[in-house]
C-alpha cells in the first residue's frame, strides 16, 4: 500500500513536463498541465464529425479538408527517425501530420499553418530569468503570495515563479507571436513528444477560432477561471490524442523524458496556477458528453467566471461570483499600492484558497489541514490520476462567492494587505475561518490582546520562515475580513476598524 509521502511525490511527478499558453502579463509566468490520462472518456474511434476518410494511397485531396494538413493525413505514416534528433524537414512532417490529427480529434479546421521552433531549455530558462517586471508589480506579487503563506517577504516571488517555469514547461504557444516553442533538454539532437506538440497546436487552433486575447484574465482568479476552458480543452484534446496513439496511431515520444531535470523552486504558486489543468479536462469532458463539441465551443463565448464553476461543474454558468468592492481606510503613511499595467487589487478565488490550505502538506510532512486522502484523486489501481490528479474542493474553501485583496505600503517600504472574502452563508464563512485559524497556528501565530473587532494574531518576529506579521481576522455573517500589518500597532493604520 502506498504511503502518503509516496502519493505526494507522485502528484509532483504528474505536475511536471507541462505545456500551455504564454500569458501576456509578465509577472504571471507560464504554468503547465497534464499529459496522458487514465480516466475513461469518449474516444473518437470513428473520427470526429466532418472528417474525410483518406484514400487508400493517401493522395492529397482536391481542397483542404478536415483531417489533412500540409500534405499529410491524420493516419498517414511518415518517414521520421528522431533518435539522432529532428532536422527541419522531419519537424515539418511531424507538425503537419500532428495538425491533421488535432483536427481529427477536435473537429475544427486550422485556418493557417503554425510555425514551430525548438528552443534549448537553458536558453528558455535564461529568457525567464532575464524578464523584467516593474518594481511595484513585483512587490504587489510578493505580497499576494505572502498572504497565502507561500513566499515570504525576503524572497522574490517573480524569480521563484520564473524558476518554476524554466524547470517545468515542455512547450508553449504565444498568441502575440502566433508561434509554438517546444523546449528541448537536448538541443544538439532535439526530440519532441507528439502529445506535447498536439496541445500547443491546439492552442494555436483555439486562437484562430476563438481569439484567446479577448478574455479578461486580469487577476489570478480570472486567469484560472478562463483557463478552465482554454487549458481544460487543451488537456482533454491531449487525452484523446493519446488514446489514439495507444490504439491506432504511430506517435513520436521522447523516451528521455523532460521537465528540465530539476525540482520546482516553490510548489505553492504552482499549485495555485495548476487548478485549471487538473479540473479543466473533466469540466470539458462533461460538456462534451452532454452536448458534443458544439457545447464545448459555446463556452468560449461564455467562459467560466470563477474557479468555483470549474471545480464544481454543476455550478456553471448559473452560480456567478459576487463583484466585491473594498474601500481604503488607511492612516499615517500607509497608501494603496497601484501597480502599473494591472488592476490595483488581487483575486485568488476558490483555487487560491484551496491551494493555501493544502500547501502545508508539501512543506511539513505529517501536517494536514486538508488531508492527502482529500487532496489526491486516485485511479482504480490506487495511483494518482493523471486526468484530474488534484481535488481543489474541500470544506474550507467550498462556498466562496468572491474575494478581493488590496495591498498597502508605508513610507518605510513595509507592506500590509486587506483581504475580503464572502461566502454562501455564515456557516460556510465559519468553516473557512476554522481552516484559516489552523493555518495561522501552523505558522506559529498566537492570539494577542488588542482593541477592536475580531481576533488579532501575531507571528513572532524571530519566525524562521519569514512570515513575522500581525493579523486581524473578523467574521461578519457571510464575510471574513483579514487585515495584515508588520506589527499589531500598525493594523488600525492599514485599515481603520471604524
């Protein structure tokens, strides 16, 4: 029987070797998703609707047709040998046939070809390390992850996430450049996994059909919510493509593996961003089972508005999030941080709250606010599911209807924040408060005497993890308000309780 430690390691393996869409926000680095899956799902055994069967000699059609691209049918053999790496001619063959296969699986026609470039991982890592982020946006991002007790004040969150990206990403599609990059660990003899390539080709197809740039992904919550369809569809297509490879197609694989050969710098931000890659495929699978690909296509016109709608597919699209406001009530030298190029607030949603409460599982073995049995979805053999490995639904985060965080800075350069979270009802808010207070206890916080509403907690100044701060936690019916400041005496300056 597998131990909890082994299962958690297995979950980390599931999260590696990923692909995705390059986001346009420079402080929101690329994160990845899953590969093949092990959960039953419909397989296009007779081809997608509208796919033309190729002639026996695989001759080219008179005009472009679904399931054929660039001179190759979806089930046509190609003369490619990648043991010594792919040359340009071989890469072109693989790309064209893979485009035809994506069309076959998904039932959508490419409007134009997509350039594919193979980039050495070291070059990709250097690109991530050399990316620039305005200082106020960097500080804003630091505080956001500090609020989740994942990255402390002395650690650069952007650098941490860029390191994660350089380690974990197997490929990406850039909407702004309309090109695909496959990240290679062996630049002298580049190989690729056809499954990784298929997802990036599908992202290009998504962009051609649905315009990925049109979506509002201005906060982490909005980003994850939209990715429920964007990455969910992409990873579901991966699954179906992989099933065809296992059953009928001869597909290229990179048996040397990928993922950069190194560990993540910090799994916390990765867990926050991984949610749509875990829950999205099941969300899309359910849509397809109910209404076919037409039902999936329709979601691009009405994408999920919250991670709740993807974590709990039965709540899409009717259970809409609350649109919260959060007024500034500062004094002394405290002012709101308004980073250039982005909205002046954060939203973390159910995915962020769930990841915050799960994170202790990965940082202190044997410590659990959310148990491993609740967190890990398993397949019939007892291993971690590759189709939907992580369960972001738990009793502490369930029922969140909206959140908003404002971040503040004083003249000394110190930071604080106010985080407002609303729930379906008072009982759900109390459940969250129970989980959050367990998290404070895990971080060595203790309650202190202080005037004003709620309970004030203090993490000691000598905290070895770098989270020494004060917190005022107030529940008012279905709302929980968390105020953070460097010291207890600063709490009222960050937010006046009156």
